[in-house]
């Protein structure tokens, strides 16, 4: 069974040819699972501040949190309540609630005009939690930079220029999502009706970063077995999404995963992830270095915007 490896992004950036080659090889080997761990340089202080804000938010009464729902945003900003998002493979809603935010673009920018749900002003609970907007925005920007840097390793691994992803990530519709998974004892019929924290799914984007979670529960599917995701301290978990699979002609598969509580877990779980997206008008077509006689093109060209729209419909976040 392929293992999830710990690869040092900082060594790739600061080391010599041998360090860079080792990082590329390690990432490509680990991503056979769709997952990899990497050291990061986001300060623990910023992570502490971020989680403190989010814990305060999720502790608010339900009717108060509902004030931060952004109608028409399709889960791309603001609050999403319990039992709303549903994995594409399931008919049972996930037992989780979420706060979503990104970066707005100026009014009149063509991306904001075409995709207002992805580039409008984020909704922060700063009226009740002073400084929430500054802390959460800072966290978002730090994680965007980290994912951009990590994708340079992947670019080399697929035979592209190191900066292949850079231009498509500028003004990408990156989404940061805080997810609170309440205790399963509070789920409908204590979870006996099939509810789990998050059913098996693959992310839609290029890659996803998870720098911290307050409890176990994340599992990755490797060769039909479910494996616990247990990163070393001060490591970010990176997993791959559908858009990267399309761009790499299946060379890098989707990291299929779920979040489940076992019978010994009586508390909930809080995590913050960021979905790294290209601009919606990016055309997802297999890059030439991943197509050969032995590996013919598997996917037709499709825009990133259309790809996201399709999945938002499948997971019950589209209006109607």
C-alpha cells in the first residue's frame, strides 16, 4: 500500500538540486494516494488566532449564525448550516456546519461580473467578534501563498514549467472553509439514520490545504481501504481535487476522503481548509506532457467555472 509521505516544501525552496529533486519525487509518489504532508511556515500564533475566532463564531446561537447566511452564494461565502451539503455519492446530508470566505474583486471586474457568488464581499462576524475580518483574511492570504508555492513542486512533477500554475491562480476563486462537526450524539437519531460528519467525496479544485484540526476523523481511501490521516506536528495536509486530475490526464488522481467519528469520540471537531481554485475561465485540458500513446487523453476540455457549477449542483449547494 502506498503511504502518505512527509515532504519538505521549505527544503525544496531553500535547498539545492538534490533537495528539490527529492521533494518532487516524494510529492509525486505520495500523491498516488491523493494526499501528502508538508512542513509550512504559517505562524502558530496566526493559527491560534484563527481558531479562537472560529470557536467563538460556532458557539453563537443558531439564529445568530443564520444572520450570516449569504443568499444566492451557493456556499461560496457566509454561513452554511447543518444538514445542507450532501456528498455526491450520498442521499444523506453531512453532519457539519461551515463558515466560508475568500477575497473580493473590485466592482466592475469581469470575473466579479460573471461570477458574483465567488468574488463578492466576504461576510465576517466582526460585529460580534472584533477583528474577525482582519484575522480570517490574513489567514486566507497566507494559505493562498502556501498553496501557490506547493503547486510549483507539482508542476515540475508533471513535466511543466515550475510557474505553470501561477497565472491561473492569480485572482483564482480560492475558498477558505471553517467546518465544525458537532458531536454525533447530537445528530438526528444520534447518527443512526446514516449521518456521518462528511461522507466519502473528492474535492473539486486543484489542491486543498488543511493546516490544523482539533480532533481525528479525516480518512483517505487507498486501494479500497480507509487510512487515518495523521500528519506530523506543524505539517499541512495537502490533498488533490478533480480539476488537477483533469489537467494531469489522471496522472495525479483525486484524493478521495471522508470525515467520520468513531465510537470513542464524544466531542466534535473543528478544522479549516482552503480549496485552491484557478480562475473560472481557465480551460481544464490535459497538458501535453501527461498525454502519450500509452496514456491517451481521458478528459475533454472544460472550463473550471463549469466544472465547479456541476459539482455545486451535485452536492446540493446550487439554488433550487
